[in-house]
């Protein structure tokens, strides 16, 4: 039966399998010998398939089904059609009709003993009361449905009602009871292998665990959400999948894992756009705005906040339009009723007048025959006139009553219009507030651009942070080598000392007896090999220590933590130190070519200049996606030095060249750059009275030119 499938499920488009089913039903309807009962059943089935894809088709088939079922008194199919009509009006937001139809459907099902249908009706009432924020009544009707399905042992619908009860209990903050209901629903759904119910209950369990807002519960929630997404992927349920992806974004946001949160919000956004799911797209935009704001990417945060606000206003306007249409619909019905009553009254009056004329003619003719007929006519005419007058009086009273009802409806319509006006004023106020927020954000963005140079110190060590893993790896190799060699030295040294100890015990009395034993022992422990290994092991320890010292020296040279103010610096030594720190990112794939000239030391703030070198060399490494080469050239020109850094990357497009030094602008993927490196570098070079420029050609690479004066003139 159709009514056993909840008419209040989430909306789904008419998918490929639904189209096949619709075609099959249409083929059945083409059979001219089809019974009335089967016709109604087919129309109900078509209406169910069109419930979200096409509201007009949904209503068309329901009207046909309800009309024939009523005429032929087919109660089971009539209950189905009425239940589906309730779902139709719920989707339109006309809850008065929705409630009325569900109650009527339940009454029919109980009358004919269709307890599956009655239980589904109680579930639908629970959903309607949930929509209207009445959790108490919602739980009351869910409980009635639960009693029915436990009694008739219907596991599928039992899982459904337990799932809905769990949601209502969550909204009532009765989390323990909600957990029990959802776990029972989960157990039943898994036993009967109902994929759609499993996906729903996994998503709801995830939502419940996020309410506790502790790390363990949030991680449990993520596990359930991921299970729900996997099922949605299998059954191609993109609507539920979009909702769950948003839930994952929200949960990772609560865990402060912002890159993962951003990833799931973006997936939800793309999917919501694909299937036209406005309500989920609205949530995705809000989530993206929050994450970008936390990450201080204010341009993206503002962009998605604007999209969020625009979509929210659109949804709110749709609801207001729905309210207006509902009021207009009721008003038009009342107007039509009033016009119909007026037409009936006018028809009655006209009929009375025609009858009076006929009687008058008859009375004139009768006067020629007999006066008795005149008396009879007079009596009957008076009696008829009194009946007409009485009937007109009744009709006038009914018209007055209709007018009063119309006035009441008019008053309600005016009240609704006033409420709508108030809502529009609230929307206007919100729009004005948003305009102020927009101006404030634009001002903040402008201030950030003006204050970009202040970010130099905050960003100075950001490059080192990204290099930490590589440096640790570079230091770990020689340290491990030293550690392993020391263990071998320790073992060999013990063997050597044991031999020495035996020699110490020799004297004139036992030398003849003990010396052969010592020689035998030395062969057992490979004494000579141990002596030879000692030289190799000590050399390895020395090399490892020297390698570690070189790395530490390079890092110290780069960071210049022990220097303050302007110092004389060997730029070629600093380039070598920076390359050593970046080695883990380019070794075995990028060839470094050094064309160093004879250049003098220059005066500079060493730490800041090293930051410039790090940005330029790191950009060159990242510009090369696979294998390639970086050429570094240095030369002296007049009273300055010129450093050229050329990479064999893909180059910079012409339309982006003018924006390379803009703050926050980057051509890298999300999460790989803040867009501040070159902007800060340009500011540092300008502070040193130097010049930073570049040339680039698509497909051939990019070359940066760093010109710095040898001496700094200070006030």
C-alpha cells in the first residue's frame, strides 16, 4: 500500500529508476480491462513517484484517484490518496489541509482495520506537529504508531517511527531517551538490511553525538556520518548525502580541524549546486564563511557570507510568498461561495416573478369562467408568495452570514498583510545591517592591506615552520648513524677489554698455559675484525657529528637569531644555508646550478633578507611540479649586488603578472600559500633601498631579480 510509505520523506528528484517505474505504471493503465481498484492504485503510485519532481502531476493523479475511489467506495485506496494529499499540502506549507487529510486517512484506516495505514498516519501526524514546533504532540502520535507496529510486528515501519521519535527527543534535549530510540532503530534497520533507513539513523546518531560537544563524542559522530555518506553513495541518495556532508563540516569545525571542515563544506556545496538543493546550499555557504573567517581569509569569508545572506533572504521571501498565496487562496474561495449564493438568490427571485406572471394570466382567463377560480387563485397566490418571501428571508440571512464571514476573512487577510509588512520591514532592517557589516568588512579589508608590512614579523618564521619536517629528517639521518655506530663500538670495546683483562692476568707461572687460551678466545670473538671495525665506526661517528653541526650552523646562519640590527652578510653563504634547509623539498628531482660571481659582503638586516631568500627559493621549488632545474647567478654591479633566481616551472600567465606583489594574492592551491610571501619580500627589499622584479614566460619558467646596495645609508 502507498500509505505505508511515508509521504513526508525528504524530497528526491525523479531518478532513472523512478522513470522506469512510471513508464511501467503507465503501461498498466493502458489496459482497458483494468479494474477501478487497480486504476486508483496506479494513480496513487504515479502521484507518489511525482511527489517531489512535479507537484502539478502529483496533484493531478491524486485528484483522479480520490474521485474514483470516493465514487466506487474503495476505502483502502481512498485512504492512500488522502494520505498522499496531506503530503502534497505539507510541502506547500498549507498545514490546515495537511492535518485535515491525515486525520481523515487515519479514521478510514481504523474503520477498515488497516493498522499499517493507521500507524503511518500517526507517524505523519507526528511529523506535522514536529514541523509546527509542538514536540509534545509529536511524541504522543509517534508513541501511538509505535504501539501499533510493535503489536502487528512490522519491523520496517517500527524502525521508521523509532528514528522519528529519536529526532523529536533530541529536539526536546532528552538525549538519553533519544539514544535508546535511535539505537533500537539502528538495530532493526541493520537486521532487515534497509539501506535508506540505515543511512538516516546513522546520520541522526551522528547529530545526537555532536550535541555533547566533547572530543570523544564528536569523533563518534564523525564515524556515524561517514557511514551514512558511504551508504548514500551506494544508493545514489544525493539529498541525504548533501545534508550529511554539511554535518561533517560542522563537526570538524567544532573540533577546530578547519582544513577537513573546509573540505566537507566544499563537497556539500558542489553537490547541493548539482542537484539544486537550496536549503543545504544555504547551510554550506554559512559553514564556508565561518571557516574562512577563522583562517583569516576575509575575502573568501565575505564572499560566502554574501551568498549565505542572499540565499537566506530568498528562502524567507519564498515563505512569505507562500503565506500570501495561502491567504489569497482562502479569500478567493470565500468570494466564489458568496457569488454562488448571490446567483442562487437571484435565480430564485426571477423564478418567483415568472410564476407570478403565469398565475396572473391564468387568473384573467379564469375570471371569464368563474369567480370561484379567482378566489382559489388568490388564496394559492398569497400562500406561494409567503413561501417565496420566507425563502428569500432565509437566503438573505445566509447572505448576511456569508458577508460576516467574508469580513472576518478580510480582517484575517489584512492582519496577514500587516504581518508580512512587518516581516518585510525586518528584512529591510537586516539588509541595512548587512550593508553596514559590508562597509565594516570592506574597511577592515582596506586596513589589512595598508597594514601588510606589520605582518612581516608575524610571518617571518612561517617558512621555517613548513621546513621543520624536512630539517628534522635531515638531522635524524646522521644522528641515527651515530647512535647505531656507538652501539657497535660499545660491543667491540667490550670484546677488546675482555682480551686486555686476560692479558693482565698473565704471569711467569701461567703464561705457557694461558697464552694459547687467549689466542683461541681472540679467534672466537674475531678480535682482529673488531679492531678494524673500530676505525670505520669512529670515522662514521665523526662524519655524522660533522653533518649535524653543518645543518645546525646552516639553520643558525639562516635565522640570525644571535644578530640584531644591520650587519655585514655574505649573500652566497646565506643562499647555500637556505638551500640546505629546503633540500628535503627538492633533492632527487631538481638540479641546482650555481653561477656565483665575486661579490662583496653587504650591509642588511640579515634575518629579513634571509626571509626574502627563503620566499624566492621556496617559490621556485614549488613552481616545478616534477623534475627541473633552478639556476642561481650572483654578480656585482656598481655599488650593488644582483641575485638572479631562475626556475624551469610553468611560468606566470600575462594577466596575473600585475597582481604578483599584491597582498593575499596567490596562484597556489588552497592551503599551500597565504599570498603574503612576495608582498612582504617586496616591502623588505624596499626597506633596504633595493629592487625586486621578475620576468616570466609560459612553459619556460620565471626569473626573479634581487638588487641590493652594498652599503646602507642611515639617518
